[in-house]
């Protein structure tokens, strides 16, 4: 396993980060019903990932149901053997948890409650990377940053990050942090894959300018890039996109099938799988600190691990870039013509 710095920090993390959204068996009231894995399987995956050199895991208070994923991880930490000290732990807050008028959002009042609840579920005294799950337009960014700064000062949080932020809001947040001498986001967890490349318009430049490491989520586009799907054929029974058919229909475009064909071609050339190629493409992209991938079975974990060491040639990267090119709009078309940057 290879390692690189988390954003502009001195912290080293594995280039693959284990996402834990599927950890725990949620009941029928959760959108994760029948999508997750039980606790013993989750613990076996965590054990194997740590043994393979993955030192970075990501979760969120809403994953599973009522903090289910965090509780599963907390029970794994409780087994001891130094596993907590060997793990860089990331979690998130922002979306609905509990009841009442303050059940969601990023108000200082709520952040203090959310972090205490997560610490209790995770059975730890600190969170290594605490991330706001999505920007909150109803809460001033100054209020959010002050609350996070206090959490870092108290030692309950070591680093802070954001997720699903608009580019303008992220730059504004960085400016406020720097001018007010408060902790700044060191990561941006964003949807990024061969099928979703919108980040390349603004967020990649932000990563370079401010040292905000990119943590791609959904790197396999809900499983579409695993190679198990074929054009003009229904999704295999039991797959995630078979359950979420409307999402599959959205993937059914000429560009996406062209991209998948390019992935499969590179996979054949390298002796890798489509999943490994798709993950490796992201690892090779500028600004990426670590790629978050999920696994609900040991087979999925073992199948994705080689991506961390897979080398793609410049020619293969170019082919993948060109096949998945999403096109550009003004002013990027003009910038591309003049300076050949996009």
C-alpha cells in the first residue's frame, strides 16, 4: 500500500480509504435496508483492510441508521490490539439525526451535540478528521468555523474537512479561516469518478491553490464502473443498480458506455479489473489524497486492494480522460483554447 499526505498536513494516509456506509444491517426504515453487511463481516473487512495497509477509514453519523456504522466501528475499536491508534478515523455531521427543530444543519449548538454523540458511538476520545457532510446555507460559515476551531483546540478533533461544497463556498471558507486565524478545511470529500468529473472545473484548482486534499466518493459510480453491466441489458439481479433502477437509467448514456469500454480495454492490457483501473485513474489525478471505496464483502475488499499499487501509463490515462470527457462550458471552453488547461 502506498501513502501520501492528507491535503497540506503532515499526516500520511493510504491512497485507498475504506468507506463504511454499508457497515451494519439497517431495518426497513432506512434507505440502506438490505444493502449493508452484518457486524461480524464488517469487522472482518476492517481487520483485513488494516492488515493490508489501509490506515484510513471514513464514516458518518447518518450511515446505516441512527449512527449504525459508527457503532459498528466503535465496537471494532473496543476489541483493542492498538487498532484505534493505527487508524486515521474520519466521520461527518450535517444531515438529519434525531428529532426536533435542530435535528439537522451546522449550527454551533448542533455541532457540539453531534461530535459528542459520534465520540460515544465510536468509543474514542477524538476524531482525526471531522467533516461537514454538506454546506449549510442557513448557518453563517463563521459560526461553523468557530465551532470547529474550538473542537480542535479542545483536542476532540484533530483536522477538519468539508464535503459536497460549492467551489465559491469553499474558497470563501478558506479565506475566512486564514484571515480570522481559525482552523481551515484540509480536505474536500466530493463525488468524483470517470463518470462524474465536474470537480475538474473548479475544485481541483482549489485543491492545488489551498492544499485542500480531494477525497473522492462513489469512485465506481454506484458499481457501474465494475464492469458487471452491459449495454442494452438489464442490471444483474441483486446488484445495487438493480435495486436503484432510476439511477441505472441515468447512467445509460453513450458517453458512459464509451467510458466503460475504455476502462475494460485498459483492464485487459494491465491484467487488472475494471474496478481497479477506475480507482487507479483517480489515484493518479492531481489533488487527490485518498480514494474512498466501499466493501460489503471480503471479496469486494480483496478485489479493490490492488488498485493502490496499479500503475497506469500516460497513454492509458489520456485514453481514459478522452473517453470520459464530459465536455466544457464557458468560460472553460475559452480557457482551454487559449491555455490548454481544460
